[in-house]
C-alpha cells in the first residue's frame, strides 16, 4: 500500500484523536489549517508525532489556499459544527475525499447537498460516528440482524452527562445555535445514531420535549426526551441531558426483543452488562464484552481511519457515510420540531436548520 497523505482543517481538541488514529493506520499528515494556526503547535506537542514529522507538516490559516497548494488523498474536517458543511462542500468542489467530525451539518439541506455533490464528483464522504465500531455495538447489531432477538419491541438511549459553565467558556461557539446546534447534536448524537441503526433505521414519527433547564448562559437545549415510532413496529426512547450533577453519570443503550434483552454501557457504550438472548450463553458474552474499549489517544477513531483507508483502496465501503450521518441529525431535528410544535412529527424531513429554533428557550 502506498502511503496516503491527508490534511486537517481545524486544530480543535478532537483533532488529536484524528492525528493519532491516522498515524496508527499509516497515513501521513501533510498539512493543517486553522484561523489561529498557533493552536497547531499545542496539538502537536500533545501528540506522539516525532520532531521530524512535525517539521514536515505545512501550516495554513486559509483552507482554500491549502486546497490549491496541497496534494492530499483526503481531508479531515474538525472545526466547529456550524462550519462543517461549507468546508465540506468546498473540499468536494476541489475533488477531495473528506472525513467529517460529527455532526455532518446543522441543516438537512446542507447534509443533502454534501451527499449529492460528493456523488457527482465521485469522492468519498465519511463521518466520525466512531462508536458504531465498538465491538459491543457490532455484537448487538449482528445479533439483531441475524434474528437472535426475534421481533424488536423497543430500545432506549440514555445520555446522562454533565457540561458546566467552564466547559462552555472554553470556546465561544459552544452552546450557540449557529455553530454548535445544542446538546442533542454535540453530546448525544452518537448514541442517537446507534439507537436508530440497531432498531432498523426507518422511522415513522417522533414526539419529543426539549428544554433549557440549568444553563441560562447558552442558547440551546440541555435536555431532550424523545419517543420514536419505527416503521418495523418497534419503539425507541431517547433521554439526553447535560444537567447531571456533579459529573457524567452514564451512557447506556437498551434493546428489548421477543427473544432477547441487552444492555450496553461504559464509555461510549463499549461494554455489555446484560445479554439475555434465547439459547445463548449470557455469562460468556458478558465476560467477553465486560471491559470497555481502551481509551488511549486515537483508539476510538482508529477504526474510522482503517475503514477510510480500505475504502480508498476499494476494498470496502465507507461504514458511516453521508446518508447514515444525515439520518442521525434528522432525529434531532424531529425532536426540536416536535418540541416546538407540541405534536408528533412525521418523517422524513427535508429543509430544516438549527436556526429555525433560535430563541426557542428564551
């Protein structure tokens, strides 16, 4: 395999996960870009990049100049959520494959445009929903798809976290509609994505309440409670909050079927704590998946990069593509819309943006 070269736009805290995961996959970081390019040095210092590797990386404060100057195989976009779509579309226009941090966009129109333009240009689009790669999640999904759970009845995603004022002060874009999109977009999207995925994907309607109860210094939600009615007859429930005192409590995923019950928990729902499935050895399964995924730098994003490299080589498809990422944000939009209108919302949705909910909690 020839060495692939990539660039990063946005030297945010999450960018170090990309740097370490790419390095683990044998991909060379050729260039980085940030409006404040001095931030790159802080990220590099926290990484395992050698001095020689750091010196070989080109620095830019204008990503459009980088697109013209650098010959890279793909670009990782790790900026604030509100700028994902514009940067992604500019990269696609330049013929670059892209890997976007979640969420793919803050409007369905933008998400659909990314998918459409990428298909027209023949470039790859992957989105960092890395928790889908967790062995425990894959075990659950494969068991459901194999019919081990029988008819699905319902599933629950609980994200019971804490995000205090200090967290929001770290970056001015956090807690804003335009650049962040709210806790359901930022903190809860991974588990929301997995719930939809394992329950079969297709949703008939959503009913929800969302609110801002304990964060008067932000514009967006800090609580979301949603009920999903799936087209296959199953139901889903979402509880997403950043109000838990005094620190993160848990993130869990439950699935209930005619012949199976499962509970996933631990960091990023990477651990199986309950596995009661017809004619299967519960003790063996729980023991095998009782330890959460290793939380070293890059380990969570490593499978994303391994899959992306395989897709570049034509060996496999993108595991979480633009359509899958669009499906995840559609649920969040449906929750906001239902909360605003006070009634169930039918899917699919089309043209809707986070800015449609500006002032919702004022």
